[in-house]
C-alpha cells in the first residue's frame, strides 16, 4: 500500500489545488506500480502553520552556491553558443524533427517570423528547413527500420 505524504505551508494552496495534487500523485503511483495499486494508494496532505517549520538557511545558501558554480562551470558565453548552433544549422546537424517542422510551418505561415529567424541566425534569405525520411532495409533479421534524416537546407 503506497503512502504519499505531502506537507504544505498552511493557506498557500486552495482546496482545488490540493485535490489536484492528490489526483496527480495517485496517477503517478498507478503509472509506476500498476492499476492494481489505485484502490490502496493513500495520499495525505498536512498543512503546517507559519512559524511551525524552519529551513537551514546557511545550508540552503551553500547548496545554491554550489549549484550556481556548477552551472557556470558547464556554461558557455552566449556568443560562443550562438556561433556553434549556427554552424550546426548551416551544416544540417542535430535538429530535432519537431524543431524542423515548427520552423518550416512557422516560416511558411509568417513571412515576418521567417525574416526574424533568418536575421537572428544570420541565415541566407532563401533559407528554409527541410526534412527527409529514408527507409533502411538491410537490418540483419530482415526487419526494415525507419530512419529519420533531418536536413536544414540553405538552398
């Protein structure tokens, strides 16, 4: 029997919001454990009055500083990121199909958007994304595998 206990600061969430939490947490447990768990999943919400709880502010600040430092360490300056991404676009690399489709349809529907996108990425005036699908038929067990090849074509 799963028991999910939630503690909230009193008066922050409405009754409808708390009910939504209960519903979603129950659904999450069912997704993980299976439908048989629904009738035996308990979700409780306890509201704690202001002043009856505390946070270790020093430890929280220290952890926040550690996280910020880690983000800075793996981050890159915007210009460097932009140049790398622009090279990928022009080289037809690593564009998710959803992005290609969004760019293609948005640029078709809105010439203004197309112009802004081309201007931001400094793309040629005739740039339009293109998606091609290739079917691979030579899988060792005889099955054919669909393989999506995404091309962003500047011509």
